[in-house]
C-alpha cells in the first residue's frame, strides 16, 4: 500500500535516445499542447534572431577593423617620408642651409621639408611623422608609422583622422601645450595614441615592449621628425606603467605629461629623470642631460583601466653609439621597479605581459 502511494504520481520514464529527448524539449513535436508549441516556436525564433545578430556584429567589427587599417595604410602609402637609413641623428637641424661652423644661427633657417608639404595641404595641423623601423606585421608593414598632428587641445584628434572625420582609432598627436615649430621644440614632447586592442591600429603594439629586454634590443629606435627635420632618431630610455588618477597610487600622482621644458622649479631635469628611471622596466647606459631632446609616447594599458603604458626616448646626438646603447639594455629586477599601488594590488611588484591585445 505504501509503495503504491509513493509511485502513484510518477510519470512513465522517457527512455528514448538523448538527442531525441533534447529535440523534443526545444522543437515542436507531435502531441504537444498549443501552449508548449508556442513556447518552442518563440525559443526557436529567438535562437535564429540571436545568430543573425552575432553574424551581423561580426561583419560590422570585421569591416570596422579593416576600414581603419585601410585608411591609415592609404595615408602611409601616399605620404610616408623616405629618409636615409644610415643617418642616426639630425645632421642638418632640418635646414638645407645648415652651417656647421655656426649651428645656433642655423636654427633660424629651418624650413618646411619637401616630404611634409603635401601633408600640410591636406591638413595644416600636421607637425611631423613617427615610425618604429623594422617593427612590422607579416606583410612587412610597420605597426607604428603615422603622421603626427597637434590640435588646439588634447581632445581634438582623440577620435578624428587626418581629414578631421570621426575615426575610432583616432590620430597620433602631440601634447597641445608643447611646441614643435621652425624655432625648435619643447625639451620633452608627449605623443598620444590609442591602444585599440584586437584592431591593432594606432599605438596598440607599443604594449609589446612589455615582453622583455630582448624585444627592446630588437626595436630600440624611434624615428620622429618635425616637418622641419629629416632623419631624426630617438633611442628608448625608459618603459613604464603609470597611473593618471591619484587614487590609483595611494594619493600619489606624477604628472608626466606636464614635464615639457626643464627650465623652472616645477620641471627640474633631475626630478624628471629620477622618475622615469625608478619606474622603468629596463636599464641602460644612455647619457641623458637637460640639454637633450626627448619624446614620451603614451597609450592606454589594457591590463588595468586608467593606467598608461609610457615609453620615453632621447634624441640621438653625434656622440651616441646605437650599438653600445643596445648592448647596455638590461631587464631590471622587479623588486627595484616602482609600480602604482593599483598595479601592485593585482599583480604584485611584478612585470606582466599578456599579449599585444592587452
């Protein structure tokens, strides 16, 4: 009696094939009630619409990626300057009338170089060109090879291309408070570019300098020319991660973008050099002085939001030997590197590389 009571409400077990049972649950089947048929039809319709949406999204993202790459490649193909690869520093200060006996007087003779004139017709905000030679994709095209612009503020070209049209990757542009003209340039110029993740455009591939010192030795030189210069090269001095919000480092914030000219109490060269040295993931024997010129490449870190990955490079002089510079590069022990607290809380006091997408 007890057993019959326990089993009175049990339905007969379905012993059919698993895949048949699976299909019966989601697909209208003979014998289904109208409500069950409606539920299954709605479910199937939702699956179809979801699949179509994913396909369209994939097509859109793919098109967006290719369109962005295509645009900048067209610019490179049309305007890329061709400099003598044997020149290791700016031998003529950007002037065709350079007088070696009186270099200071030559500074007033700087003229716009021929390579820059077509670019300026397209956009007068162009101030130069940047390239990391040899750092290429499988087609032999440099990852970093762009015209450089300067807007009225640092938001101007954040999402605009050379033609001032909306462009998700934005342009490569210098700090609006810096100067780079026929009279010379700021002691240290910050150059901005987006990290675009899987798209790979703009400054995305700068994150590969997180790999280690061997990668740095392979690509130690950045070519950076104002529209008044030819053949200028910069050797990488420092690579580091930094916070842009004081809260991400226990209330501490070093405003690296504001270090432009080393000529006052607020921007002493010694203080600036100490900061880029203690934060750097690598060491070297490069001689750096307040009289040298520098560029600071800045892009977002995908490893932690609100942090920046920064690369500082020094303009080469006749006294610099690239081979000796490369030999001097070394990995710094993690314990000697200064990391922001936000970084330390997640990764400890350690260098991290997860791939250029990050």
